[in-house]
């Protein structure tokens, strides 16, 4: 994942999303989603296009992560296109919120509403597309399909 400062980015994901970071590995600063083999490998880049990732989490995790987003003083919003209205969304009976990381990448968390109850895992390349992951992802990883939508 492109970053202006890969180690600062990894620490941000550790602090806000609770991902695991144990220091650089080669030229990457990898963070691992707890209980998963999935890592986000940060690498320094001078220029890049912001990416959008949304993470499906449990109700408790929404509350915990949202609390850390507010404590960090990050702007947040209810939708990708209204990411600074300081509101949560309530899609499909759940709750979710969007915010930017230090590199300008748009991040979302939700306990429902990410295309219903379906679990998606898809690589992204631009602000116009998104990857939907599940935290924790243990049982769903085998059910996940990759591909363009």
C-alpha cells in the first residue's frame, strides 16, 4: 500500500484499527489483521492515487474503532462522498463510518451494510473502487471470492 511514511502509516493502522505491527520487514512496513494471514504492506512512494478500503467489523469493534477515530481528532462521515459530516451511517440496520488515513486513503468500517451480509475481498487501485474485508476474517476467508464487480 503506498504511503508517504510507511512506518507512521503502519503505526496509525495499529493505533486506530488494532492491526498488528512489529516493525519493518525488508522494505515494507507490514500490518496484519489479527487472527488472519492477511497483511497490508506499506511502502514509501512519492506520488500515488488514494485508495478506498472498507472493513466489516463486529458491533463492538465499530464502537472501539469509532472511539479511537474521534479521540485522534479525525474528520469522519457517514458515506464515502460525505466523509466529514461527523455522522455514522445506519445501512442495513448496522452502523458504519468513513475517515481518511494520513496518506489520504479513504477507510470505512461497518458492522453491516457493506453489500448486506456478503463478505467481499477485492484488491483496489483507485478511489473509485473498494475492497471489502471482514475483521475478524477467520471463517469467511474460505468463502470469499475475488474479482471485478
